[in-house]
């Protein structure tokens, strides 16, 4: 691979997260390096989605430290994480159902739009220009994801596979440093999976975006990720390059135990 | 060839983001506005202005405000009437207490006061939603009902709480005759309609809708829920407050707190539900419907009864009105939450493809 993997950009140390009596995550440490594709795998309920929610501030762990670009962050709200360049997609698609594809992706530009409410209400020159400038950028994303034909369609009317793509588009519109993808290929057919893989690799390749990916399809994970973390019952049971992880007895046991 | 957009290709995003991207729509709307400004004043009589057109225009403005909050931002309110009252009484106080305060200044300051109160009473929306928020806004309604009745300063010490405004002067134009009042209200509605449309097609409108549709995801892409919700409360209350001030100043002339009771709040909510949640034009449909229906029933039901030899009392008519509203609300909430506006859009869609639906 030609790309250059950089320094640690995100460092999670001894993260523990509980919901009442449920231990979702127990003492988990791992890091993410700039420009890499980092996969998180593990059986259902292992705590993968919770991990992403910790990274972008939806959940706040009871113990542990998170360093983002060398700085410790505390009590971060999701919109602050977004402002720092962390974007994500959702396991259960969380698009804005009543809005068109175009508007959904435009919301991803929100953080970069500066004109105030009054200027927007008046559609005043700078507000209008800003709108058009970001529209042009969003159109590039629409082209990239090959969804030109549905740009004006309300997302609620789209089939599942396309909704997943729009979800990715909305996250990409933020031009994130780190992109968190929660099972982007779940429920897709082979062709759709191939398309999605191609998009993810292209994003990683062309824009240098760091990617943290949760995925169940082991073939896909082994193919596209640089390093893999394995979770089981909220504990980390493996961490390394795909080949290492695949041959680790503990990982094999967890997966066989879970019926995979 | 009544409704064709062949050959209208957009060559820039600017052209594509116009308010009415289809040329026929643009012309139709311009024609309607021109007719409203020129044709209607020539055709309508005093009764039409007073009983139908002026109330329709002002309530359209209020419904538009409610729709921004309820339809676009997904927050419920049962207190819109109170914000009309705040707008009306605040504008009244600015007008009588500040020498030389112009009419427009008073209306806008009334709206701004209402917006500030909207922010205050919108704060519960940061913690609660649905039923609890409805109850909180209802509490605002009762609080202000009480305040305007009991706190005499608000009503300039008038004993009944009744106040009046005369000599409406709009930059030298004395708004007096019903046709003039109509034109003033129409002008205001056009301006505010444009502002609303601009907001809903810009970043702020998308933030509101994002919060409405999926608040967790909205926050994750960087929308601050507090800003989105409170700005919706502020803008909505501003619109409603200006409408309230116009209701008092222009439509009623003199009024008491009962003019803005909880009935008004429900009426405005019904307008946006029937007209179409999350639709600007829906607000107008809803207002038209609710203003015209009672008048229509008043004329029609007795006539209909006459045909069958039964006499129908006024009480029966107003009961019929309530029943019809009830049925329609249930119908729209269950079958077509996007209201008359969606029915209209669907028929237009069909017309665009007609006669080849595939
Ligand atoms: N908001 C929540 N409240 C309570 N329990 C939760 C919540 N989110 C996750 N959990 C629990 O945490 C555990 C891990 O869930 P999750 O992170 O969704 O796993 P995965 O994504 O690996 O399937 C599960 O036992 C789940 O029930
Ligand atoms: Mg999950």
C-alpha cells in the first residue's frame, strides 16, 4: 500500500463504560493512527457501537482517558467532537427522514457555514454565496458516491443500500479527520458491499481520512483494514494486523463460541 | 400543455436553488400575488375584508410562525395564543409609552419581546419533549392570560384589561379603510413569508429539520440542539408576536386578553396540522380553511336544513364546526400528516406527468 500511516491521532486509555449494572466496556486501551483503516470486530453486544459512541462524545465513560491529537478531552459533547473533525455513520441508519438527499448531506456542512440567522432570512449576498459554495462541494460528494439521480428524493423513500450511502455522504460532507463507520455494509448484497468498500478505500486514499470501522464480514475486514481490535463481552481480546488477529487462539475461540 | 417543464435545464446551483425552480410555478405565484394586491381590492366588499380576508392574512402569519416551530423544528406548543398576546400588549406599550414610536417600530418591538419570551419559555424543550413540553407551553399560556388580566401596568391601568389603538400611521400612510388594512396585512405576510422561506431553505432551516427528524444524529454532525431549538422558539415567537400585534392593532382595534386565549392556541395548531406540518404554503391553506369553514357552515347548514324543512340553530352550526374540525384533525394526523399542502403537491405531481403517469 502506498499510503503513509502517520502518528497516533486518537489514543484511548483504560476506558470503562457501564450502564447501571451492565458493563459495556471494561478497561479498553487502543490507539488509532493517522490515515489508517482501523477495524473493530467482535460478536453482537461486544461493545463496538458503545466504543464509537465514547469516541464521539455520545457516551461518557466512567473511567479512562481519551487523547485526541495529543490533548486529553473531557466531558466532550457530540457537537464539539464534530467540530474537532470526528464524523460517524450509524448502525441503524439515522438519516433525517423528512429531508431530501441533498439537504441531508448539506447538514454535514453546517459547521462550516458562518452567516447569521438574519442574513439567511434575507437570503443576503454572503449567505446566498455561502449556500451556493457549499452546494457545489456537496455536489462533488454526490458525484463521488454516484447518487446524482436521487439528490432531490426524500431519504425515507430510498432503499436501504442507498440510505447507507447517503449516511456516508452526510459524514463525508463534514470533511472529517476521523470517520467512524458503524457496520456500513450490514444487510447489503455482494454488489452493494463492493461499492461501499470501494468508497471507503477511496476516501481513505484520496482524502487521507482516518477510518475506524465496525464490520462483521471478516473477508471485508481482512481485506481493507490496516489494524484490527477485537472486543468480546466488553473486553479487548486482540489487537494487531489482520493476520495476527486471525491466527490468535483467543479470537478464534470467541468467534467459535459466538457461533461464527 | 398546461404544466410542462421540458427544456428547463438548470445550468447553475443558483438557478436550482430558487424558491420556485419551475418557471410555471414562478409565474403562477407572481400572478396570485399581483391579483391579491390589485384585483382583490377592486372586487372585495367591506364584509369580505373584515370577516374573511384580514383575519385570514393575520392568522396565516401566526400559523406560519407556529409551523416553523412545530412543523419544521418538531417542538410542540400549546401557547401560541399567549405569544400573540405578548406581541400585542408589548407593541401597545411601546406605542403609547414612547413618544413618536412609529407603527412598524411598535410591531417589530412587539415581535422581539415575544421572541425573547419565546426563548425563555422554550428552555424546557432542552430537557423535555412531547406531552411534557405541551404542558409546559400550556402553562405559559395560562400564566400570560393571568398576567394581562391582573397586572394593570401592561394594560395602562385600564380596569377591564381592554386597550385600544387608533390612527395607524405607516410612514405617512394612514391605514384606515378595510381595503387599506387588507393591503397592509398582505404586504406584511408577503415579506414574512419570504423570510420564512429563506430560512427554511438555508442552514438554519436544515438544523431545525435535523433536530426534528433525528436529534442524536443532528448533534453528532455538529448541530447544537440548544441553539437549534431556542432559535426556532425565538423566530416562531417573533412571527406569532407580530401577528398578535397586527391582530390587536389592525383587525380588532381594541381588545382584551380573552382575544388571545387558549382557544386561539389550539386554533393555530389545528391550522398547521390541517394545512400541512413543515410547509409554508400549508400554513396559508390551514388558515384559509379555518377562517372560511365556520362562515361556510353558517351559510350552508341552515340553507341545507331549509331544503329538508328543518331549522338549524346557530348553536348546532357551531357544534357541527367542532365536530368537523375534530374529524379532520384525526384524519390528517393519521392519514396525511403533511396536510392539505401534501394533497396539493401530490395532485401537482400527477399533473406534471399527466397524461402519461409512467
Ligand atoms: N444506551 C444504552 N443503555 C443501556 N445499555 C446499553 C446502551 N448502549 C449499549 N448498551 C449495552 O452495552 C452492550 C454493548 O452494546 P453495543 O455497544 O451496542 O454492542 P455491539 O455494537 O458490539 O453489538 C450491550 O449489552 C448493550 O445492551
Ligand atoms: Mg453495534
